[in-house]
């Protein structure tokens, strides 16, 4: 017992001596060509014989810190995707040391020569930060395919429709540099422009309690531009199918001008077959529905014009004009059928045809200002107009005699304005959000056909919230 007690005292004294003689090592990672900070660079501290000591990452200001480093001689390694690896000798570390600026030089090595096996994940208080690997970026052709390659928990990406959901079918809120966007804008993202993905799996009230939020953080370029297109079409032969994207952007100093177009089309010929069996106390009745050729056709076009003005870690202003068109002259639920009954009654002819069309221009203004001590202010104003029209006609005939004829047409106009202000303060392992939001809308729906009616709806709602995560 006495020897164990002496050993415990000895270990305690040794531990106190070691930590009493440990030091802090810090610095800032910058791009050698532009002097811009490099966020989430990977840093590794090694002994002179290359033995691993500790790892760290630079934050959003490019700063990194190693704590409780014992006296000695070390090698510091720094790297990030798109940059060459940098080594720095640190001799005789015997006090807290600020290395100042540590520069990374953009790599000229092609992706074919880079092999990375797994993406890096940094866990924050309110989100996960995912740093895609070179191989994941190389294997992707859009922001959607990159997300599919990352295989994030709970995130389901439909490869046919590009729909992004969570288990249960609820949609995922999508953002680029904090600004809420549509799936068409994510598809137009070039994978090589994506620095990281911020995944909020429990977003909270700031994001309207969305099931999940995917925020793409992209590089800020000072000049040049890009044009891209992704065209995928099946010629019409019983089925017409197309997913087409085109985008372009130009950068000038702190400004970026962009535009993209997404066109999705479907055209299918199909028939409906159905059989129903009814069991009565004294007999059984079977009704068979034999479908006649019916068409489904829809076109969806999303267009966007965008202007972005930003300075890293200081402010961001984004103005986006969107125009969404959905034209479905022949709904998927349409049918032309002949229903026969086992009781020998005259066959019944059924026709159920619907169409839908909507146009929705909108203007989205977003401003974010970063304050000191991990604070930020966000202001967002969105104005939208929706012009919609739907038609449905249902008919039943027996021996060419019209038994049922229902016709309805709905024409709708909706104007809405949404304004929001948010203050956010980040702590070491938590986050405080305070927000206020106002929603104002006016809707006018005109119903005609078998029933005529005009309905007006005025809606206003203001609410505030405080949330601590």
C-alpha cells in the first residue's frame, strides 16, 4: 500500500511539472498568392523523427492553436485541398510561440496524382463541417452528386430526380454561403469551387425547424469566370425524359455575377389497369378497369440571376432574382378507362383529365455582417408573386350517354413578403440565436365551372424567438 501511495504522489508531481512547463503554439494559415485566410487547413505537429504529436485545424479566420506542447524540437506540417504541403522547423520550443503567418502555395499537381481515402469531419456545437476529399470532388459533376458521394447520415439523394430528403420523405433545406437556394442552384455548383459542406442535422428555429440543412461554402474568386452545362435527355419513344442544366458566372474583385437555368421534362404514354372485387352476402361482384392510352407531360423551368458582394469573414450581400415555371398540360393522374362488371351491366366509360400551370417570379435580398467575438447579424427580405391555374374535367358515359360531367377551374394569384432579422452569438461549445420574422401575404382564388366562387385571403404573422443550442 505504501509503495502505491508513493507512486501516486510521484506521478502527480511529474504531471504537475510537465503541464507547468508546457507551451502554446499558434499561427494563421494564408494563401501565398492572395493573402486570403485558408479555413479548415489540416495541421500536424511532429517530432523530429516524424512521430505524431498532435493535430489541429485552422478556423474561419485561418488561426490554429496547439495547447500543452512540451519543450523540444518539432516539425509543423500544414496542408489543404488544392495546396501543396508546407513544412516548418520549430527548434527549441521553450515558451509560448506565435508563428505569425504560415503560407500555403496553390498546388499545380493534377488530381490524378492525389489519393485521399476519407473526408474530414469537424464537429461543432450546432453543425458538422465536412471537407470533401480530392477523389470525392473528382468523381462529382455537381453539388448534388458530391453530396451523394459524401453519404451523410440521414441524407437521401434520389439519383433520378435529384430530390434531397431525410428518412420519412421530409425535404432538406439547401443553402449556398448561408443563403437559401433551390435544387437547381445546387446542381449548377462546380464541385471544385466547394470548400466545405456544413451539415445541420438539428437546425432549430433559425432554419424554421427544417428536418436538416445543407450549406455549401464556396471559394471566393477575385477574377475570371466559368460556364458549365449538363445535358441529359432521352428521345421520345414511349417515354421522354430530360434533365438539363446550364450556368455561368463572372467574378470581379469582391463581386460575382451569375446566372443558371434548369429545365426538367417528362413525357410518358401509359395505360391504367385495375381490378376490384366486392363480396356481398349472396354474391360476388368483380369490376375490371381496362385503361386506354393516356399521356403524362410536364415541363419545369427554373431560372436565376444573381449578384453577390462579399469580403471573407466581414460581410456578405446577395441579391437573387428567380423565375420558376411549371407547365403540366397532362397530369400523371389522368386516365381514360373502360370499366366492365361481372353482373353483365353495360360497360362504363370514365375520363378524368387534369392540367396545371404556375409562374412564380421572386426577389431575394440577403445581408450578413460578421461582428467581433464570433457574433453575426443577418437580414433577409423575400418578395414573391405566384400565378397559377388548374383545370379538371371528370366524365362518366354509358352507351355514349353522359351520366356525370364535373368541370372545375381554379385561377390563383398570390403576393407575399417575408422579412427576417437574426442575431447570433457563438461560444466554444454552444450557440445563442435571437430572431424576429414577419410574413405578409394576399391570395385571390377564382373558382369556376360547376361551382363559381371568389375567395380572398389576407394573412399577416409576426413572431420572435430565442434559442440556445
